[in-house]
C-alpha cells in the first residue's frame, strides 16, 4: 500500500517559485510530469499561498453514515485540511435527498455523495435541475446486496435461486435502494437483470436511507436491499439477513461515492475546491497506507458523530474480512479502497458515462444524451489534476477505463449509445 509522504519542515515557497514550476508543468501537462519537478516539501505550501490561497476557509461537507465517508472525516480529524489552508466541517445528513437539497440550495459546500445522484441532478431527474461537479472519486467497492433470512428459508442463496422464487410470484417481493438515480439502485438493478429478473416489472422497489435499512428489514418492509457498509454486515450480525453478492463481484473496482458539489460553487471557489480535493486525497492515501490506519479510521467513524455503530462491524469488511451469513468466510482483496496508489480517485469520464447509460436503460432519461459532453461538464478533471499535483499523486494517462461486469459485458465508454441499448432486460 502507498506510504504517506513526509513533508519537509520549514519549507517556504514563494509565488515566483510556484509560477516557475507551473510554467514548466504547462509544457509537459499537469499531473505526474509536473510533480516530478516539484520538491516534496514544497508541494503543499505551493498551493496555499498568495493568489492561490483558498477563497473560503471553512467548508461544510455533507456525509451519510456509511463506511465510505471515511476519507472526508479523516481529512478533518487528522488535519490534512489545515495543510491546505482550509477547515473541513463534516455535516451528518439523514438521507441522500437531504444531501441533494442542501447541495442545490448552498447549505452544503460539497458532499460525500452517490455518483449517480450528481448526474441525476445535472440531468434534471431525481430532483431539481442544477449544473453539478464531481471533483474526485472517494472510494471503489465495498457495497453489497443483502437478502432477508426469510428468503434463505425458502431456498434462496444467490441470484439464480432468487430468480426462481420471483418467477413463481412476480410482484410479490420488495427490494430497497438508497436513491433512484444512485449507485445502489444501479448495482441492484444490474445484478437482478444479470440473473434474469426485471427490477422494473418483476419486483417492487422502494427508497430507504442507508442507516434505516436494517430496521426496515427487521420489521419486514423489504425482502432485500443494496446499500454501503456497514449496513450489510450489520444485518448479518443482527441475524436478519445475508450477503447475496458484493458490488465488487458485480464490477471490480467500481466507482462509488464522489466528492460532489455544484458547478457554480467550483466557479466561485476554485482554489478552495482544489484544496479540499487535495486534503481528502491525502486522507484516502493515509487510510490505505496501513492496517493500523484502517483500524484507527474504523474507531473514529464508528462514533456517534459519524456512522454510530460498533467499531468491529465497520472494521471487519474494511479489512476485507468477509462472511456472508450463510457459513462462508473469505478475505476479499477487492474490499473498499480509498486510494490504491491514486487509482481510486481520478474522475474518469467513462465512469460518469456508465451511470448515464444505466439511467437510459431503466427509463430515468428518455433519450440518449451526449454522454461524453455531459461527463466532461461534470467530472472536473482539471481541478483534480491540480489537486493531485499538490498532493504528489500520479494521474492516469487516459480519461477512460475498461471493465468487464458480472454478466460478461465489457464497458469501455467508446460507444455509450450502443451499450445503453444493448441490454435485453430494460425498462422498455
């Protein structure tokens, strides 16, 4: 895992020095090339002084009680924010709808937020239309689909056995996701469809905030749900459900939460946006740097101020120690990642485009948008590259990446319209 770089003490960078670095960097391209010329001790100071100082010194960042809020929380707790001249104030929110509304009306500066939520708001679905911005991906992997133990009693252990049960009684079963355009809805729908279940026709789907999933399943309001940790592991420990599939089994190293804000906010506070992104990047690197750091993170975010659950419930799956509630245990090399040598965090255009293809597939948008143009408008690779340079993080060579998902279909972003229309199971 990546080591947390030591910063030299007493380094004073002048505006002239920084401009010299930037002038050289412009010729080579911002990113790893730029960082090769910047002495390690200069990097953070270079971006916090003079005209590059953050315009806004305090930033309120919303989060939902989930393990993957960790890099936002630890950026404040471990004071990575101070290094970049800002103070991050994590703000605990009740639901994704609340996060959406507070981002749109300016009560929050930014948020730990579902990838697809930001795209939905930008497209005018799932809430009021407003131009949005994705500054970075916060994590890969680490979500799951939990099924109620009463389904296990009916012989269901996986997608194939669930399909047989639902085919016998279509419309009888209810499943929950956390927001209509969000990641959990898309993982649930994709997995069901890969197993021959049409989530738009064969089952009922409801929206439930993440911290309320376990309580709702306990009283029988749903037969299954897709959510982030620790609420899947919590269901197993409480003996009310089991893990049918992890989201890393649906798509290895899938994009999950992002650092989202409005395009207007980035335009008004570009230096603050960069500083905030750098601080959270460093926090993610710190979390992934050692098991001790992951343990400290779990202890911190388990507290009442953040996720409000037992530390061990968070720590197990954060360390990749999985059990599914059906007697199987394993060490998952693709558990939740916050940095992974920087591979996690780049706001790939293809990642954003994928969510749009699924929104089209499930009828959330009626016509094919200009997929690439929308992704370029939302995913602020320019801000990210500046923030990565300041934090000494390498950036990838391409804005696109390729993956094969659980159904064997490859996504590479090259022909999103064709891809969106290629699925046999859809909302049509």
